[in-house]
C-alpha cells in the first residue's frame, strides 16, 4: 500500500461508529486481510464484521498480526484484483475495535 494512502487514512481509523450495525453500516466494499496466527480477527468476529461491512471480503494469510512485515508479497497479492494489477477497494479498520465487539 502506498505510504501516501496509508498516511492519509491513519487519522480516521477510529472514526467508524462501531456501536450498532442496525443503525450504521459501511455499504461499500471493505477488504480485511488477517494473519491466521493473530488473535485480532477470530472466526467468531466474522458475523459481526458482516453486519457492519456487508460487502466485506476476507483474505487469510498464514502470518501473525504484522502481515505486511511478515509476508509482504502475500499481503500485496491479497490487496490486488485477480488480474494482479489493480488494488481492491479498501476501508482501513482498526482491528482493536473489532475485537472489542466480541
């Protein structure tokens, strides 16, 4: 992910109102990339993620929490469309918020 995009989004990571998915949802595509050895996004969280982000896509990568550092090429591939050229639409989510919903 280009640092310019990541830097522009950092101030807004906690802005999504994680309270009631029946009141507020993010109705655009959202990409979740999770390390399968991390405990931040367990399988039990997927139903609530689906309620807040009905168009979410999940990419699992065999890594810990710092997927981009541990497996940078797989992370890059996870962010690309099937043709490998264009980035998927993303919405950056603070994983700490997701784990608090459980």
